């Protein structure tokens, strides 16, 4: 009896951790709750990017509900990882969606001015290779805008929420991940303070009220983090590694004394 309960609990946890696929996300955004969530998040995205005229925009993950907010962009494409699946999206009768290998994007370097990542970081298997690919296709002065589930929120805890599947993040985790992938976070925001239930009764007016109160009273409990980042063009010097190369031989004896540079010996003597 106990073994059966543990097994069912493990299965529930595994299902909860699995990211949603694109058809499931599409169904959420067609629901009343999804429509309200999209409008609330889109408003915050627009504040970060008020005008994308003449810009080439790429949406990664399941970003199509938000790409339509940037109709003025010169070009807008959506790519979805193979594991997530794809659903058709486009304007003017043209399909602008592609199913891709997230570690080998089918674009030349510096192809896009703006990258919008929604339902992306929580669903891919290898984050850093994927982020390096996004870095590669972004222009040197381009901008990355990420929407990621907030680990502290109700939206990340409930299976009925699309942000309750896959990997949620604290702000610190998301910041470190971006910086380690050569992106520099520059502006932070958040959205979705309303609880992720009672969808049939949700209205944009009620959602706006929740956003206003939430930003003022409990800013750390928003459903999603929104962060804008720029492309870093240099790799920070590994300070700790450099210190280890100088000091480790004298302490651990991992190199012979003859291999140690003369200036390093002098520095070691001074420190002693």
C-alpha cells in the first residue's frame, strides 16, 4: 500500500516537472485565463520594447501569442524546439513558424535585432548551449527579452498553470544563467500577480487590479520574471582560476619548482 502511494506520488511529481508541448500551450492561451495572462504580460513587454520598427524579431519557445504585439517589426519569425513541437503561426497567409534543434539554430550569425524567449528556458534540455545559439544569432547591439516562471509564485507551483511545468527560476538563478551565457541583464520587470485559478471568471479589469496591488505590496511573488539583456562581447577574466594557477603549485606540489615562473615565486614569498 505504501509502495503504491510512493509510486503514484513519484509519477505525479514527474508529470508536474515535464514541460507542456505547443498544442497544450496553445489551448491555454485560447482559454479565458490564458487571454488575460497574455494581455497582462504583453503590456509589460511593450514597456520594454515600445517600438520595433525596422527590427528583425525572433521568438523562441512558445512566443507566438506575444509576437503579434510587435506587428511593426520588419520581420518576425517563431522557432520552437523539437521536444516542444510546433503549431502554425503567421500573418498575411504566410507560415512564420519552424521546428528546430535548439542547439543548432538554422540562421547565420547576427541575423536578428531582438530575441523574445517565452516558455523557452524552462523547457529545453541543455540551457547553456541553447543560450549560446541565441547569443550567436543576435546582432552585437541586439536585445534579448526573457519571460521565465518565478519559483516563488503560485503560477510555478500548480500543474494547471503553464508556468508550473519545467524549470522555474529565482531572479538570482536567472541572472547568473544569463551572465554565464554572455548576456548582460539590464532591466527587470514582472507580471501575473493574480492567482492561476478561477479562469472562467477572470477579466482584464480584475487582472489589472491584481497587477497594481501586487507590484506595490508583494513584488517578489509575481508569476513570471521579465528581464531584458544585451549581448556581452567579451568573456570576463577567470580571476579565481588565475589565482589557483599561481598558488596551487606551492601548496599542493602539483608542479615542479622549475615550472613555476620566477615572478610567481617572488609573489609567494611576499605573501608568506
